[in-house]
C-alpha cells in the first residue's frame, strides 16, 4: 500500500506539466484565431461592395480605366462610321442604278450627256470624261486610239470613286484587329495589380482576390464589344462598296458601248453639239481622279 501511494505521488508532478503544455497550445490557437478574425474582417470590409460594370470601372486602376475609355471611344467611332457609310453607300448605289438605267436606254453619247451628263454622281463624271476625250481628239487623224484613251479615263474615275467610298473603313479594320489585344493588355495589368495586392494583404481569400480579377476581365469584355461590331461593319461595308464598284463598271461599259457605236456611225459629238460638256467634262474627270 505504501509503495502504491508513493508511485501515484511521483506520477502526479509529471502529468501536471503535460496538461499545462496542452492548455497553452489551446490558448495560443484561440488567441491566433481571435487575432485572425479581425484581420479577415478588415480585409472583407475594405472590399468594394458595388460589383456592377460601372462600380468595377470606378475602382479599377488608372491603366485599366484608360484602356476601357479608349475601347469605349473606339466603339463610338465604329458605330459612327457604320451609320455614315450606310447612308453614303446607299445614296451612291441609288444614283448609280438610276444613271445606269438611263445609259442603257440612250442611243448615243449626245443623248446620254443630255440625260446623265449634268448629274452629280460618278456616272455623270464617266459620261463627261468620255465627251471631253472625244472633243480633245476631234482633230486626230485616226480614231483607233480613242477607245483606249476613253477606257483609261474611265478606269481612273472608277478607282478614285472606290478609294473615296472606302475612306474610313481602314479604321474599322484596325479596331477589329487590335481591340481584343488592347483589352487583354488591360486584363493582364489588372490581374498583375491584384496579385500585388494579394501579396501585401498576405491572404488568399477568394473574396479578396475576386473583385480585382473581375475588374481586369471587364477590360477584355469591353475589347470584344468594340472589336466584334467593327469586324462585322467592315465586312458589310466591303461587300456594299464592292457592289457599288460593280455598278460603276457596268456604267463604264455602257459608256464605252455608246462611244463605240458613235465611232462606227461616224457620229461622234462635236464640241458645239453639247454646249458646256467639253470643258466641264474635262475638269470633272481630273477632279474625280
């Protein structure tokens, strides 16, 4: 009995330090958790509460904001060009269609000049250019080169009209090809800024990381919004301008047919036959070129 009592007394002091150490670990963990709760609460309190597109734009970094503003302006330019080119091409195609119908009905250059020569469209410039060439070649001993010279004038007028009609579409191609990459640059910059903020906050909480990444991805979304319509409008303008060029080609062919008929009939218009067409046609052909 005495030996058992002595063994219990010897084991009691050894158990006391072990219990004390376990209690210290528990207290340390509790203090660490209590200290971590305010840090997490402070991090959550500093998060932006408005995650709408405008709210993310306001809280984004200056570089990402500049990218977004530039892409928004590019989108405005795209729709402005789309509206302007739609009106311009529609009006030009309507005038060319009417002029082509009159050229098909005409039987000579003089008759075509009376119907189309004073119009402001490209078809009128084609007629005036051929009249100017016939007047300038009136004293030529042969008519063999008249068709070639007239075709050369018509070709240059068609090229000038095509360049004039395609003016501004190059901007659409630039926006469509560079818009996604500019938006991607804003995204990369925003994600880099978010990672820097994560390292400073020393936390990987998704609630802390997500807003910065969302702001960065918004730049890519705006880049796609600016680029996709630009590509669609550019393709539509290219097809419409190609159709208008085909109309001008048909008008040029009609004018050359009238010239060929007059040559075969030996009935080329004289300088005084169509008053004012020689000087006016010559000047307009050069202006169109």
